[in-house]
């Protein structure tokens, strides 16, 4: 998704992707190309703690490629996962491959040049995890934040699937977006606290209840960090504080 000319910049060992504006569409630390450099991308991996197990997800769908950070992380640390990425722009795919080390592995990482809204509306395989991260040069998400899109995402999720979507809070807030997501998932949706960048990750689930016990999630976060160097302990801590502040339920 997005418009504007592709631009790549580099500063202090980090390479950035832009769509003709100051908005950062992706980033990669040159010394750690498979790590998640941006905070919001790390938080989009929270489902790995909520649905634990080395075999989950077996199949993942990513709407929006950007610099390929999410796809590369799953490709590196979930070798049994079949990853499908839907991206509207061929030049974004070219940039991800040329400047951000997107793996050339069509057996495990397939990139479809298509519209994400149309893709999920079409019958097809179900996914354990759907990650939605699509913005244009002005930070607008468009049809990726509509009741119809969210309903179709739920229909494309497997029995115990989860969705994580990247929202921006700096324009109109996220209350309306969260309400749309919750309506599509029978109220089983929640938002994390905003990142310093203004990004807010919203989660939705179907199937078995998702345990949000802080102690258990902390233990899982420690195991995931040992396995992948991804540190989700700050996210777990903020989630625990948010639950106390809002008297949130213990499960999603």
C-alpha cells in the first residue's frame, strides 16, 4: 500500500524506507538485518507469546511489506511457517529485496502483488496469524481499517488464529478503529498502549481464550528472547499496567 517515490536513507547504522515523505515505512539495523528495529514491529510479534509453541504460526499472512522486517523475522525464527505477503507496489518489493535483504525463498516466503482488501475477500487458505501494516505516504490506512475488511480477515483465520494490526493514534485516535475490529471479532479485541512513535498495535483473537496473565507472559517473553533476541518484556510490562488501569479481563 502507499504512494510516493521510494526513498532509502541511512543514519547511524540504520537504513530507512520512505514513500516520498518523512514517514518511516520500515527500518533495518545493518548489523542485525533480521531484528525488529522499530518498536511497533516488535509489538506486532506479541501473538507469539499469546499463542505459544514453536510450531505456531504454521501459516502467516502479512498485509503490507514495507522494508520486510516482519516477514524476515518470521522467516528467520519460525522456519516451519509458510509466509504469504500481500503488497500492492512492485517497487516496494524491489526495494525490500535490494536494500533490506528480503530473502529469496519462494518455498517459504511468497509475495503476492495484489490489493490486501481484495485478497482477504477472496476464498483461500486460512492463516494462524494475520499481520496488517499498510500505510500510504501520508500515514493513511484506508480500506484496511473497515468493518468489511476485518470481517474478511476473521473468515481467513484458522480456528485459533490471531490478528495484529498497526494503527496510528496521532490523527483521530484509535477508538473508532478498535470498535470496528471488536465488532468483527465478537468483542475479542484489545489495543496496546501507544508506542513513542504514535503507533498502536491492536490485537484480535478467535478460538481458545488467550491467557493474559503477566507472570506467564513474562516467562514466555524470556524464552522468546533467548531464542530470537526479541525482547518483549517491556510490552508485557506495559500490558500488565494497562490491565490494572482499565480493570481489563485476564483473557482475550
